[in-house]
């Protein structure tokens, strides 16, 4: 019921009651007069009561709408002006769910990343400066695929956060960047140290020394060597001439070179020569010699290394044999001389004391007139030096 209607009805009722009971004058006896509008009064009271009841029902209806509106506001935050609104209802299943990209699976640290089209991937050659673990991922927790030994060549893809990404076959692996560096260009350092021993010396030393560590067998410390049948050149002179040219050639290719001797007037035993190379940590030991034979017709180059059963350094056999083979192949190709073979023997003191891959290069026979004359020339000596250097290159490239 509207408030104005209720007030008006109340006013009429009260007014009628008032007039029905009001006295006519002061000091006079009050008379009650008969109310002419009594039926009208009763109808108004009855109507007012009915209207009040209808208002109560209307109020209830308003409350239901409010609840309904409240629920709607809770479900529709766009219609809710309250700053504290927090939607609690679940998302309407009838609306399409908003989906983002599916989370990628964590990479398996035991498996390397596969390289797609590896033939099209640009790489840079690098070299291990120390033994380093090759891992399947750029993490110290990743599995070790293999160990790259010092001087190993690797193919670098890129570098990030202290890790160098490398390509091996069709997969990516990682090494710590602190233990690798770019392969030097011609004239730059390769990081390899080559010890060169120009065989013999101007005066031999007949004192003896053990042929190997702890050996009871002994041999003369060093001899003066043979001499050229037509050139008259002493072997110790020839070996130093070739060794110096080999030094220059290797240094031009970026190798570090240690010369065991650079003059003829020295007194260094064969065991001591090996020890110099060992102490320097040489990556290869090249011992330059010339051969001799009772048969003047014998000619050609050969190399010498230990046997697989050497009692002093058998663990170096495979490396020494490969070094000897490659040096022999490239020397004979460069010089155009006869290729003999790799002689495996455990009788050489200068080999038995070695703790690094070693080869003795017998570059030709000084007892053969033609070969002796060739070896006495600078041109042929350069060919020998170039061939030996080519063999050393091939040895390290194949590691």
C-alpha cells in the first residue's frame, strides 16, 4: 500500500473519531452524538487493514527479486559495482574454455638434442685445451656422453652462459667453455707441443744407461751416428739441419716446438732426451734420424715405434703406431722416396723412456749414393720437413 494512501485513511478515521467525541462547550455536559458516518468509518478501517496485508505480500515479492538480482550480480561481475567483488562461482561450462599453449615437456638430461639438417649447420672448429667432459645438456648435472682428451678437435655451434654447444654426428652436446678454444688459423698457435730430437751428437757417449725404466739391460747413452757415402755429411749434422727446418715448418702451422738440441756440441743421452720431452708435457715426440746399410742399394724411408707388448709404455703403442704410420705416409708422398714400413721394436732406449706418443723417423739411407746426395740438399730437406709436418697434422686431426 502506498504510504500517502495509508496516511490519508488514518487521517480520515482519526478526524471522524475526534468529531464524534468532542464536547460542545466548556462546563457543559458532554453529549455523545450519533455518528452519521459510522458505516463509512468501519469500511475505511477494514480497507486499511486489507491494504496493510497486501503491502506485506508485496514486500516479500520484492525480497525474492532482490535475492535473484543479488545472485545475478555475483555471477556477472560486470554488473557489480562493488570493489570487493570476488567471483566464487565456477566457470559456466557452456562457454568455450580459454586454453593456452600446452606446457612443453622437460628435456631428458640423459638424451642429447637432435640436430635437424646437420649438414646445413654452420660450425667452427675448436680444440680442447684440457680433458673435458662432453655432456648431453648445458648443466653439471647432465649425463657425460664422453670425455674429450686434450687437443681434441670439436665442432662448435655457439656459446652461451659458460657452455659451448657442439655438434657430434646428428646431435648437440655441451662442454664448458673454459676448456676449449678456437682452432688456430695458419700461423696461430694450435696449442700442441711437439718435441723434436735431432738424433745423435758430435761426440758419442759410450757410457751405458738402462734401456727402459727399471731395466737391467743397458746400452750406450748415445752414438755419433753414420755419415754420407757421397756427401761426407755426418748424420748428427744432417739430422739437425732437417730438424731446424721441421721446427720452422711446424711453428708456421701454429705448433709450439721444443728442440732437444740446437747445436751439435752437446752431451745428452737417449733416456735424457725422452725425459726432456716428458717433463715438457709434449703431445708428440719426433726423433729425426738417417739410416745406413751394408747394401748400398737399399733406400727409402721408414719409421720406428714400440710394440704392443712393450714392458715400459705399451699403453702408448696405438698412438705411436698411428703417428709413425701417418708420418711415413706423408713423408714419402712429399719427398717422392721409397716407402719401407713401420718397424715395431722394444730395443730403443729413446722410445722406452717416453711417456708421450713417439716415432723415430729414418728419413733415408746415407749409404745409398742417390739418397745421400738428395738429403744433403736444402730443397730435399724441406720436402722431408713438409712431409713430417703433414703427418703430424693428420695425426692430430684424426684424434
